[in-house]
C-alpha cells in the first residue's frame, strides 16, 4: 500500500463547544491509530484506542489479524477519507456501531442503524433464559418478541429453535426493515413474522391467544427523568422511543404483564429485561396480577438484576 500524503482532518465546530482536530501527517497504520486515539481521548471517548482500531479496520475493510500483520504499512489515500470521516463522527460521540453499521450479539453479526437500539451483551440473558425453558429445542413452539428493534432476540432464538414460530412486533416501520434484513442475513426469515404495531396489537387478528409458549421483550425501561445522566452516545443518538418509558421506566412492563396472560398458554413463560432497581416493583406487579407463579429474577454478569421471568399458572 502506498503511504498517504496527509490525514486531512480539518477544524470544525460543535454547538456549545469548540471542536478542533490537528492536521495529521501519517505514514503507517500504527501512526494513524495513535493519532486517532489522541483525538478521541481529547473528546472524552471511552476506550479510544479500541475505537480507533475498529474504525481503521472499518475503513480498510479488513479484520484485526490482517491489521496486526500490516501495522507498519502506509495508509493509502483511497482509505483516508473514510477513516477521517469515521473519526470525526466518533469524536462527536456518535456510537461506534452506527458508524460501522454492525454489532455482535449471541455470536452473530447484526446490522444496526440509528433507527434501532444497539444490542447489548446483557440482553443475551434473555436468550439464555428462554432457551432454559425449552426442554426440546426441536419441538414446535410459538414465541412472541415484543419491541423487537433490530430483531436480535427474535433472530437469535430462531437460530437456536429451528422449529419455532416467532412473531416479532415493533411500532417502528424503519426498525422492522432492519430486523427483516437481519433475519434474511442469518437465513431465518421463514421462521419469523414481523408485524408493525404497539406490543400485542398486531397479534389480535392472528388467533393465537392461549397458544404462545414464550413471550420475550427488551422494552424501553429508562425513567424519563434520567435522560440527562445518560452517556451522549445513548442520549443523543439512540432512538428515544426505545429508551424511555415514563417516570419510573416501567410503563411498558406493566402493560406487557397485564396483557401477556391472554396470549400465553398454561405454563408459558414471560421473560423481560429490566433496569437497575426495578426488580422489586415488577416482581410485585407480577404477583398482584394473579396470573403467574412467583417470578424469578436473574442477574447479569455485572451482578445487576436484569431479567424477570414469570410462568403463567
């Protein structure tokens, strides 16, 4: 690869703050990473070096093994502009996943756009819990995924449960476009029916009441008053409709708990992700509904109560 003449990141501005990136002259890929790390660190980006490397690999279209083997190569002009734009976007605190358009979840590669919430590792606990409730993964069962977003839960379950019928709903047509693309990319389109609408609304005409084995959901659960405390990557870029759910963050959970009983078969499971400090109130809500056994709360790898599971009596 030929050495680049200069890494032309020009001065710009962000409302309410100055944003100045120095003129770079870069010879090797290693130097490009070092300079990008400096810029990202200056603008408060966590894990700046990791992000700089990922964005360089994105610009080059190469994996990490290739990058390490060619780390002293020059950065070709053809990749220069892509890398510059990516670093500027990340310096503005745009999420790394929206820049690269990809995020790994459950060992699978997912397309993500600003129309969907970025899949988080802790949400994999929903998959683990759901699979733990299925004694025979080849048995035909019905699964509903509410607030599907990118489709990461529905697609992951479809890969693990090849005989399952999965219904995935979301209020966002654009999110469903992303979810359908992810289903196609992983070869599971035939097992998932994506439906636009609010929670159970699109299921009303499907005649599946009392027939669903598992209902899963990663609903919005951030209290509206917590907006200012969020990282700018979340607050300023991820879709608000996928984040916030009323004063205590549990508006959607309450609706799901009430309505899920209509669709679950006897001994069917309701499995939902939740936020920090919500387990006690949601557990009480489940018990007060009278339609479920005593709920089970599961902790993520950080020790946070993350998933609540309830079985219909």
